[in-house]
C-alpha cells in the first residue's frame, strides 16, 4: 500500500491524499469539481510557496470579502468579475453560431418590471444629460427581422450612476424601459449619453485593484436583454467606442462586436422631431439572435 493510500500526508503526495479522501462523494460532479480545484490550488501553493503570513493575508482577504456582502452588495461576484471569471463562464455558456450577436455580463443593476414603452419613448425621466437617439434592428442569423422581440434596456446616467444607486435623487426606473418590435424588427428610443463609472471599490476588491495598479472603471454602455420566441435570450451591452476606458474595462466585458456607432449629430429637423433642443448623439446597433437549440 502506498503512503497516500494510507492517508498519510506529504508535500509530494498532497493532491492524491486529499482527493482520495473524497472517493465516497455521492455527487460525481461535486467530486470532479473538488478534484480539479484541489489539484490546481495545490499546484499554485507549490509554485508560490507562501509564507504563513502571506497565507493568512489571503484568508483575511476572503474573510473581508464575505463580511462586506449583504442583500445589495455581492463582493464575491465583483471578485469573479475582476478576475475575468464571470466573462469566461458567460462565454462558455453562450457560444453563438457565426453571425449572432455576442453576449456579455449581466451586472448587478438590472431591475425586473421596467415599464413597457411605446417605440420612440424617452427613457430619461429627469431630462439630465446629453440627448441621445438609439436605433437598430433585431434580426435572425439569415438577416430576417424578428417581430415580437422584447427588448429590456437599462443604463447609467450622465454622471455614471444607475437609478438604484441614487434612490430619491433619480426617479425610480430612470433610464430603463422595455420595447416590443413590430414586423420590421426595428427598435428606436430616446435617452441620454451614459458615462463611464467605477464598479463598487470601497471594499476588498477595490483594495486589490489599487494594489494591482488597476482602475475600477467600466466604459460607458447600454445594457440589453433581448427575448423572442424560438430564439436564445441575448444578454449584452453596446459600448461607446470613444470612451477613455474602452480598452481597459475593469470586468473585461468589452468585445469588439459590441462597439456601437455613437455620432454627435447636428440636424435641427431631426432634433425637432425627437423633441431635442440642439445637437444629439445618434447611436445605431443591430442585434442578431441565435435560433433556439
Ligand atoms: C454593470 O455593468 O452594471 C456591472 C457589471 C459588473 C460589475 C459591476 C457593474
Ligand atoms: Fe452597467
């Protein structure tokens, strides 16, 4: 019988001793998960050879991460976000056929029950910010318009805050709305240009970002969830390609295909039609939904 089969621990056989102890796990997926994590973690510890003090620092980081969590603050998700793990899980679970729009992270600021609006409505309820007109089409992978697609959109305001972060300051459901496409698959609505904003950075994840010489900002974006019968639901964003943080999103959510067209437009006739006073931002982006598998 080899040493690890007796259950005696050594630096050399650490993985076999620990994973061998899980042999009676009822759930084979749990056993696989713990085997892989144990193997990779022991490999990291063997490569890094942490001091006792360094290991305790790591434990205290995780302790503080748990302690700051509450109903509204989920520091572990932020940790997963800044490690790129949220985007990796999203990519693995949303592999798309060629031509379909790519997904990105949902983020913590989605709210159920946003008002269903007439196409063309202004989702900015407090008239604060630079006017913006957004339009595009919802298509299938053959380029055919999708009728009855439901678009749920939400965005930060011109100072980089969502309504739920400024309760009492912004009206409830400010910069949120839902729209249903007609037979032409087109969507269009009015809003204000969103601004880049920091992910919550007053906790352990913020401390880690600073220690790594990283900033906490996400480039300006609009969030979309698009649902249609017979198609995979698409959770994604569109981004302002000229944003100062477009190449360094703190949570790695940017993909090249999600850069929209943001043009500053001076067209008095169109501005009048939309009820805008002067120049406005003209944003265009089509989305392609994948047929349900
Ligand atoms: C967001 O875009 O709303 C977001 C995504 C990940 C972390 C924090 C915010
Ligand atoms: Fe966001």
